[in-house]
């Protein structure tokens, strides 16, 4: 279902952008072709945005975000340039609005933001997760994970039955692998909400272990757990 949604969404977004170009004096073929050129740049943007840690404070993500925007603008103009050379049918001069980098970013946002907001509704929850532990592949039931603990270069995956696994997959990567069943409460801890037996202003209890909530995540943790 999610695969079909993604395909239909990108086609729809390209058509919407094409309609915008039609209003700027392009014919339908030229407008649709330019709309499609935004798809590869949008894929790059979607992937790169996942690498920016927006929870680490404005000072840590603002510069990477600015660099990403510059890179996307250059990439988009380069793609349009290549397409305009390859297809001689593109005879209409670019309107001045296309020379505005902010306009390019807004168009890319039109592709990315709605898809990011809607796609989780079509995402099927995985029941298991695979990872490498001591050079071998391990598969575990996601609901049986109690919490994950970052320890220098390794992450310990603690299961509810007391079993522990070590992996070099970073805890930040785990936040992207796992879904909203898990909650980041500390830079070193990611806990499974279904196994939280108690929580207070400063700590949660998971699998008979009390883990402190860092000040950075405290407000978000209490907002989610208080629902």
C-alpha cells in the first residue's frame, strides 16, 4: 500500500508543479517535463534530511540545513539545464521567478513536506528487526525489545527476557529504524513505550530498570506519556 501511495504521490506532486509552470507561460509538455525534474532533487532532499539531527539543538542543525539547501538549489538548476539541452522543445525562456532560489526551495518543499506528513499513515508496522551482533545477523521481535542503550561505539539491545545484544548501529540510526513504539529519553537511551511500567518527572522504569530522562527530552517525553 505504501509503495503505491508513494508512486501516486510523486506523480500528483509533479502535475501540481506542472500546473504552476503552465501559469508561467509554459505549454503542458514543457511544464510537465520541468515538474518531473524536481522529483530526483526531492528524493535527494528527503534522504539527506534524515541525516540531520533536528533534536540536537538549533546550533547543530542550522548550518547543515543551509548547506543542504544550497546543494539542492545547485542540483536542481543543473538538472533543469541538462533537460533544456537534451530536449530542444523547451523554447520558452525561464520566468524571472525561476531565478529565485527561495522559489526553488518552496517547490521542493511542496514535494517533500506533504509526503513526509502523510506517508506514516500508510506505513505497515514491522514485527521484527534485523541487525548485526558479533558479526552475525540477528532477528528479534520488536515488541520484545525493552530498551536500547548507547555505550561508546556500541549499542546494547536489551530484551524483556534479559537477553542482550551488541551492535555497532548507532542509537540515532535506531530511532529511524524503529517506529513510534519507541521513545528517545536520553542521548544514550531509546525505550519501548509498551514496557514502561512507571514514569516520573525525571525518570522512567523499563523492565525493572529506572532510567533518567535528560532535560533535553523531558518535555517531549512527558507530553507523549501523558496522553
